[in-house]
């Protein structure tokens, strides 16, 4: 089993090689400039690598990019093998990165929260306090009020 530092270095190398090959070496129109390699993870035994990617575009472009990556998997693996110089070149698995969708969902939720806060701010703009403006008692005020009520009770 390899150490984590070696797996991390190999993952970084795979990410760089795959990104460069997609940008310059593969002539597949499905893999245009709208495919971005976001992350790469390698198993501890250095046998399998998972490459995460995003696609700028609609669902059709995402499906086309996934098919293009599957068809280019052999070429990309051989390029990784040449660059890495390891005994066994890891198998590549391409996975669509869910980070942009998650970020979009979080942004939508934050927008809803901002709108809700704005509605509460507008509703409370002309509101007044239910009690006094200063609800805190001062030490000297409590005693004088208590003395006045005791004098009137006698």
C-alpha cells in the first residue's frame, strides 16, 4: 500500500495530464473547452483513479461530454502512464462533479433567506416596542419606586 503523499502526487499528476490532453490533444468535438477537470482521487493501492469534471452547458452537452470522456479513456490512461512512470497505470473513472449544482442550490436558498429577511425588515419598520423603550431596571430606580408604593399603602 502506498503512502498518502504518493497517492496525492499521483492524483495531482493525473489531473494535470488529463486536463492538458483534453485541452490540446484530443480532437473530439464533444470535449470542447467547456469541460473542466476539478479534482482527482487515487485509491491507496494506486490502482484506480477517479477524475471529477464539470461541464459548462445544458444536459445534452453534459451527456455528450460524458460519452466523449468514456471514448477517450484509453488515450488518457496511456498518457497518464507515460507521464507517471509507475509500474501499473491506474484505471480512470470519470464522475460528474456535483459541486456546481450544490453551490447553485445553496445560492438559491440564501436568496430566499434574504427575501424573507427583507420582508421581516419591511414589516418591522414602523413597529414599536410592546413595553417601554428601555426595559432594563436601574439599581436606584427600583428602590425609589418601592418606597413610593410603601408610603401610599400606609
